[in-house]
C-alpha cells in the first residue's frame, strides 16, 4: 500500500467499538478493555481536542490510525496532558545510592535504595500505543507514525502541555503478566496482586501512600532477579526505549512502583522531533513525484486533528505535498500545516556519568 492509504486523526465517539477491540490486544492502564471506562475516555478526548475542558492540564488525547480504504482503525496512541495532580499525584520509586562506613571495622558499603516519591504537578505523559498485529512490520512504519504524531500534536498546541514529557516503559513481566518487583515489594505491603493494585490506583492511590514504607527499601534485601530487573524493559519494549533515547529521552533512575518499569524523561522543547517540526503554508503547486524526504503533516479541521505521512518539498518557502495527501487532510492549498521531518537528527549524547563504586551488597 502507498503511504497515503493511512492517516491519523483524533478519536470520535463512534470509534468506541474499534478502540475496545484494540484495547483487548495488550494491557495498558491508560487504555482499559472496559466499555464504560473507554467511553468516558473518548468523551474526555473529544472535549480535550475541542478545548471544552477548561483546565488544559486535565485533558487527555486519543489518536487513532485509520485505514483510508475501508475506514477500519488499526492502531491508537495517547497523550495525557498532566500525569500527577494535587489529588492524584504521580508516584515513582527513586533509585538512590547511600554510603555506609564503619570506623570500627574499617569497612564501607555503597547501597542502592528505593525511595517512594510524589509529584503533585506532574509532567505530560505519552501513553498507550497499540498497533494491530496484522500491520506490524509495514513498510510505512505505522507504529512510528502513531508514536511520532503525538510529538507533532504537542508542537502544534505547545501551550497545552508541560515543559517535561514522561514515558513509562513496560518491564519484563512473568508468563502470567505479573511484575516481579511488585511480588517482592508491593504485595508484601498491600496483599494485592499487581493487576488488582494497578486497577485500584487509577482512581485512588491512598492505599500506597498509607501502606508502603516511608523510609528507604534496600535493594540488597531483594532477590537477585528482582534487583537485576530494576530499570530494565521487556524485550518487546526495547525498540521503544531506543527510539526515545534517539530523540532526547533519558532514564533518570525513576521506576514505576507497581511494575518496576523505567520512567524516561525529556524536556519538551529539547526533543528533536518537536524542535524540528515547523509551520508552513501549503503550496498551490502540488508535488507530483515521490521524494526521499518524507514527513508527518498535521493540521486541524473543525477541531479534529489530522495527520498524514507524505513526501514533501519546500518550494519558495511553502510546503509542496501530493494531491492525495492534501485530500486526506481535507484542507485546501494555501492553508497552514505543521511538518515533522522523519529523518530526525539524533539527540546529542549527554556526558557519560562518572564511574561509581558498586559493592557486592548492592
């Protein structure tokens, strides 16, 4: 299929059944396989896109990938404007090092500890991304489109989002879908399974703040396989981690207190995809040939976000795109769009951290 046969748009109310089917493909707390909850989320997304939710940081956005030939939905992704508020804080374990030394026996240790932290003015979060298995490996890199479209939208409505962006990555899970960190820590303090705790935490995190220890949890007291899994991602999440690192995200040694997955962070305006995206007027001269340069082209049509991957060329300061891309976006020549080049620059590598002592006890 050619690239113009797929496009991304904001979710509509009548997408419920299709999104429900996609939600059943993989477990995400932000995309629950629950008809009523999902219906509420879609309504909230529609209100977010059209600006009807007064507090811009309470908004959530659901994007869908549509096959233009049969109008089926083959994928979805999300943005949460603020993950962490005074009533429902963003929670995480901070991985810290503490030094212990005994003058009596002239012996010292460097211990790693988990310290529960709260953020009541949390970052923007890029949430669940699901692509139907039949469309994975597509030459058009549909998963990449779904992922990158979120950053294009953030650029287009920059004031709606925070100055930091968070991505919570999935860790290695057991065959039963359990988190080994939760089994070693969370269950001991709550007597809840990982799934039960994850579901409850959607609306109420009091049980964590009340039952979890207030002090440090020494990782040397945890089983070896649990220590080894801290900050790691599952095999299927490795490509996502590498993509995030390429565009400017870093692991800040924060992990999820439920599943133990790493939290990756970036300053919004320093993400290479966002800084490379620019606003253009669409040229009245249509692009009649394929070029090596492709981009995600985004616009708004009647409060609906639309985005398509297409060849492009800058002509006299305007953006030339193919006719089919213009028709898919549903705009006339002369309108303004945002363009995100897909041959993105790699983020500059940060200076490597200094070498640290690690004792056998940590």
